[in-house]
C-alpha cells in the first residue's frame, strides 16, 4: 500500500505573474516531492496559466474587500474545501488568510503555517496566529519580533529561491530588441516588478534616469510590471521624452533579463526581492537600495552595488560606476552568480519547506 500523501492548501490573495509570493508558491508546488499534494485558493490574478501546467486549478474566492460578511463566506467555503480535499496543512501566504486558517484549525485540527513577505503594522491582535511563521529574510524576522512581539522560536527564516532551469531564454536578444523597437547599441537599465512609488521607489529610478539622460543619450530604461503608479510612470516618460519603455508583466520574464546591462531595485521597503536572485542567475549587474533583505543578500562592491534609499544622486553614481567599468561589472556578476548557486536555488530552498511541512504533520 502506498503512503498517504500530505495534502497542503496554499492561501494567497492574488496569483499574479510578477508577484514574488505567487512565484514562491509556484516553485514550491512545481519542485515538491511526490509525498506532498498541493492545492491553492485565491481571489484572482493574471498568473493562473503557470499552475495550469501543473494541473492545478485554484479555488477562486470572491474578494469582498475585507468585509466581515466576506470573511464568513470565505470561512464556510474553505471549511468545506478542506474537508472535501482532506487538507492536512494550511499554508497562508497573506495575513488575511492567517486568521482564517487559525480559526479553521480550531475546528478541523489541521496544522497551519504562515509565510511573511511584507512589513505591515496594524491589526496586531488579529495577526500571525499560526504555529510557525516563515520569514523570507532576517529583516522580516526582526520586524515580527519588534513590532508584533512574536517569540522568535516560532519564526523560521526561509529565503526566496530561483529555479535555474527556468532561466533559459527561448528568444534571442536580437529578436527582442526588434520586438521592443529598442534603438541599437543602447545601455539598457531594467526593473521588473510592481510599479509603485511608495514602497518600490520607482520615482527614484525615474529621477535618476532623467538626470542621466540629460548628459548621456546611450541609456535606455526598461520597466516590466504593473502597479498603482503605472500611469504616472508612462506620463513622466512621455512628458520628458525619455528613452524608456513600460511593459505589462510577462510570464517569460527570463527572456527579457538578457536584454539588460544592469538591473536596479530602488525599493524603500524590500523584504527579499526574488528579482535579486533572478538577476544573479542571469549574470546581470545589480544595483539596489541599502534596505532590508537587499543588504542581506548583496555585499556592497563585492557582488553588487548599494545606494542610499531615496537618494537619486547616489543611484546615478552607482549606475555610472557600472556603465564606465565593464571589467568591474563582470566581477560583480560572477560573484553574485556564485552566491545564488550556492544557496538560493530551488535545490537548496524547497527542501526547507518540505522539512517544515513534515515536522508539522508529524506533530499531530
């Protein structure tokens, strides 16, 4: 008789292509050993197709915008789903679902775990009820301890991961340059992710690029993603006639990394951006703000460059340092590539999730 599989339900609000949390769920499910069976419940998103390839059809819940009525409806639907699918472990990837999972665990006796990939500060009494919290970085672990008074024994740090097998381009660089109508011989600076000023600091990148463009016409800025400030970004590009392009999120993002001469992550808040290790595996010189999980991965002037968060002048200086010194940039990318291969691939990270799932399951 074959051993019964451990059934895990992942809860996430939006399964979006460019969302780091959605990517992590995908990598867990795709690279999981046969002893685990995964299900997903969410509100919506543009990233369902990657789960279609894994023969997983997420349970779609209606988004009631955090209303009490919606909370009750979600509880009833998830209760029924957990019973039907004989769920053993609920893995919440968003704080709203952490409370739902906690209440479900009181009735169904399922084990619960919550991943924390962002910094929030309110609703402390209702937050982070799971037995185990997975912090995506040490900065998030410290945030939970300092702001939510979580016992550090409940917190496990598991960094985000990249799958090198998925970062093999299927289009040539020449074909992409033609497709995007990028002028020849441009030095391309890229950012892929949420288009947001407040947390992601895209306004700082735009300001730095605007200043650089006044004295250097060889630069091109490629932004791929979606977000609340997408229209403002496009308006800025149009107003100042910048050599820049904004594109919607792509599922084949690995193709577009090869276009880049540099990746910039200008975040004001960045728990542990997957794009850092994606840039590393694609050997793209990396420049990031000196905050949170970025400084946890990037050692300044060894495997990337760090600039003062919010300081566009400092960002300009770091961009120019890589622009003018190709040999130095090569050394940086080789060091970051080696670091990613040594500890941030799915071969290193997914077993940590599985070990945690097994410890929870056997603790019943």
